């Protein structure tokens, strides 16, 4: 069999079939092949209105045959921005944040963008390093949920000062001029506590999170308001400040055991905290909900697995991610009316299970 071998634009062609790309094809290679200028090829590839549909079709056909890939680094140097969205979250293995990331990626992908995910690991110093790295990598914008040790927003303001738009979701910095996507944490907490009260519980404890965190403040405020409106006394010893992990709920219940009296119900800052408390309760022989009821916040999948199933507040994590990214693209496109320090409040709802 006679083989006809030639090289076109750095690609080996055997019997008119494109086999192996030896180098990255360029716009100049495409221009030479169809005898037009490099600027015409560039404008055709970006669907410029001054280029005819016939020329666009030809250019794109040859670009595909040449296995042409745009030089994203060169483009970013020219525009000072890449087509990458930076995402900073406290944790990746927490189902709430992984679901939010999925929502972010879905919208970004449809818009032709990629995402770069950074984990702060609940450490503000790592969060600062994440943002510095994203700024150095010329991201088009940053979507973030802050760490539980973040107390001010100077490092986020640095991004904004460098014309990098920021959108917060869930855990936000309220005094930063940026778009935010949240739920009504106070109202959700009121609904949770009201549910406990309707079930006949009156001596209710609250395991809260870091005092500076917006979600902690609003959920604590909702707890206090629900108790007051139902003429129930708040036992300050039963408000235990801690963190957002299982170990924090476990240690919070250990502190309750040191007190002379136990509550008959607990409203936990989130589901991991509640699960940690439930673990300690089982260890000391406390029956849930017969002895003490408990309610969480987030609606993690684990709520349906543990026994008893955990009553909780559902947060729309995936929708939060999607809405945050839509606001980001409004900002990138210059649609300041759509994203001008706007706060989007999504709906949450109570999910009743067996722990109450």
C-alpha cells in the first residue's frame, strides 16, 4: 500500500488524514492556509460581525482540522483577565459547599469559563493566601464563603480595589460592597425553634458558632426571638459558643453535662454540630428524642442516615452557587444595575424527621 505523507501546519498527514500534531497551530497557520490575514482569522474565531458567515465557517473548519487551540495565556495578558472564576470555600468535603461548587461550575461552564477552587480550611491566613494567588492568576472574579476565623474583609477589599468583582454566599462579610447570596438565617432559626416549642419542648439550648460569623449571629438572634415570643426563658448557660464541626457539637454537649440541669431540646448551628452532640448523647445513654430532642441546620445527606433521622433546616446550596455565579457574570459584563451591592435571599424550609 502506497502511503502519501506530508506535513501541513506542523501536522503529519497520511493519505489526506490528519494523524499527529507536531506543534501548536497558530492563527498565522490558518491564515496562510486560506490566504487571508491573521486579523481576519482572529475576528472570525470570535464571531466578529464584520466577518461574513462564509469566511467564519471556513476559518472554523480549518481551525478544527489544524487542531487549533487559542493561547489563553496571551489572551489573559492582553485583557488582564482569564476566563477563570476563583472560588474560595472553608471546606470541600462538607456537602453544603460541594453542592454550591457544583452550582457554580454549572453556570460557569455554560458561559465558557472554568473555576479554580481554593479551600481556606477555616483559616483566615490561608484564605488571604488563596485570594493573593487568585489575584496573581488574573481570575475574572471571586465567589467566596468566608472562614469561621475571618473577622474583617480587608483581603477581599484588596480584590475589589484591583477591579476583581467579588460575590459572597452563605457566610458573608456584611460591610463589604459586594453582591451576596444568602438565606434568611434569623427567620429559619425562628422556624426551627418554633417547631421544637410546638412539639412541647420548653427548655431549649442553642449550640452556636463563632460570634463574629454572620450565620451565627443571625441564628442566635432567631433563637432568642422565638423564645421571647413564646414567653420562654433563655438559660444563658445553655447557649454554648463553639465551632461548626462534629467535634464542636460533641464538646458542647460535654459542657452541658457539667451543668446541674439539662435542657429538653437543642437547636444546633448546623448539621455536623448536631451530629457530634448526638454521638455524645448516645455514649451517655440519653435517648433522642425521648430524653432530649435536637434539630440541625443545612439538610446534609447524613441527616437521613443517622438514627434517629435528624430534623433540620434545608439550605438550597446548589441554587446558592448558581445564583452567585449569575451575579458574578452580571458584574463581569458591566451590568452594574444587576449587581450593585445586591443581596439575594433564597428560600429555606424545615425538614421534619425523627429527632424531635
